[in-house]
């Protein structure tokens, strides 16, 4: 048997991964080189101009302002105030006392009740005093009878003296008897009036219109003279007693207006006027009492309430008011920067009353009501600078 050898199949070459990466890298290099060449051949864009510089800082053409940078001026009355606080006391108050001794028969009024001037608010037993009036009346009648008899005797003595039946001395005796009888009558009349007054004093009356604030006795109690019976206050007029530092007293004058508030009326402001100033300081302090008259026609306020407020020590006429932050010093003059036609303008001004506490000043001349002023110093903003205003500036006005 003859064996034949078959021819071998052609062997396919095996492609290695390293072999196909090299051509790919060469292709990418070629693409990038072509793109760079194209970029170099494209026309170059003009560069942006550099901003203008001044002193190493960019120059801004228009400044945009915020609402806190400006203020709209309005006219008003500027007030300078001095804080104060103190207690309210009734201008008129009294403790009604018994004038005569006796037992209280009637005392129906109570605390908080209104009473009229002259109204009977208590009564004392009248029996003993009524008897005393009767006794004094009898004594007056007796004295009057003695006077009548003395006058008749004197008339008879005068007739006898004319006829020389009696001596001058006898006549003088009868004349003296008349004078003594007249004196006795006057004394009896005075005693009777005292008894009647005591009887009238058994009815205890209100000395003025007001409100009962304290009842000191009850029906059935025995009173001695000068014992307290009722305390009455009149709330129509009150006095605010406030302590003020002695160093501030030169600023206070009678007639100055006062505004204050009290607890219980948070939304209401009350007013008064300085009535008196105590000439001496309070013991243990360097404060002086100022007495403020308060009209309380509606009796909303009560005695003992604590008040906090202020005295208006000075005030201006209605003038344009600007914040002190808007005032500048230039060439030893007061200047305010205003915004006119979106530009900063320097306006010299004449200032009036200042209120350092509120940070406001009144302008007498150089500024009109409604002007817009620049507050504080803004970097780079000066007269002639263009500005852009916000929607609405802050309106400044006097407080209260």
C-alpha cells in the first residue's frame, strides 16, 4: 500500500494588538497637526479693550446706588427731646376728717364712687349736739331779756338825772349795765352759732367733686375730732412728677410740651406741659423734680400710674430735614450732595437745629423739599459722577 503525503494549508499571519495601535496614533498626530495649521491660518479676533485706569483702579462710568445710599428729603418740624419718667398723682386730693365727736350713723359711699361737691357722704349722731343748740338758744334768750331790762332801767335813770333826782354816778351805773347786757347777748349768740355749726358738722360733705379712693370708717363706729373718714381724689387734673438730672435742668422751661405713654394704653400717647421745677435736688441723688400738668378730662389715667416719655426742649419751624450722615465739610462749609438728572451735585447749605439722638438736622437754606441726597461717602462718587438710582429712595422725616 502506497502512502501519499497531502500538501499543507497556507498559514494565516496573526495580527498582534501592538501592531494596529501604532498606525492609529500616527493618524491622530496627523489630524492634530492639520487642525493647528488651520487655526494658524484663520484670521485672529480683535482683543477686548482694557478698562480705563486711574490711580491703579478702574474708572466707572455710572455708579449704581442702593436704597440705603440715598434719601428723599421732606419738610417737617425737628424736635430736640429729653427723656423722662415718673409717677402720676392727682392734683387735687383730700382726706375728709371728722370735726365733731359722735357715732357714725350713715356711710353708704364706697371706693370708686363718684361724689359731687357738697354731697353728704357720712352722718354722725345729732342728739347731743341738738340739745346743745337748744341750751345755747335759751342762754341767748335770757341774755336778750337782761339787755331789755337794762335798757329800761337806763331810760328811767336818764329821766331822773334830768330832774336831779339821782346822781350822775347812779346814771352811769345803769348805763354800764346796758353795755354788760349787750356783751352777754353777743357772747350767747356766738355760743349758739358754734352749737349750730357743730350740729351741721354731723353731716360730713365732700369738699369737691371727685372719686372716693378710701373709706376709713364703718357705720356704728365712734369718731373723735380729726379722725379720717374718707379720702377723695379728683382725676380731672393730674401731675406727673419726673426726676431730671440737674445738668439738664437749664434746658427745661415752664410751658414746654411733654408727651408720654403708660402701661395699659400701648397705642395712645398722652400730653402735658411743664408747670413747675423744684429748686433743689432730691436727697441722695443729683436729680431734680419737674412737675408736669396733665389734663385728664376723660379720666383714662389714674393716680400712681408710671409714665415714660420726653420733654420737647426745642423745636424748629417746618424746614427740609436731612440725616446728619448726608452733611459734609468742604472748604469749611456745610455741603450736601444731591442727585439731579442722574448726576451728583454739591449744594452748600445753611444748617439749623440739630438732633444728635435722631441723627437729623434742619436745613435753613440751600435745599428744597423733595430733593434726593446722598448718604455717607461712597468710594469714587463725587460731584459730576453719573449715578443710577434705585426704584424708590428712603424718605426721611422728623420723628413724632
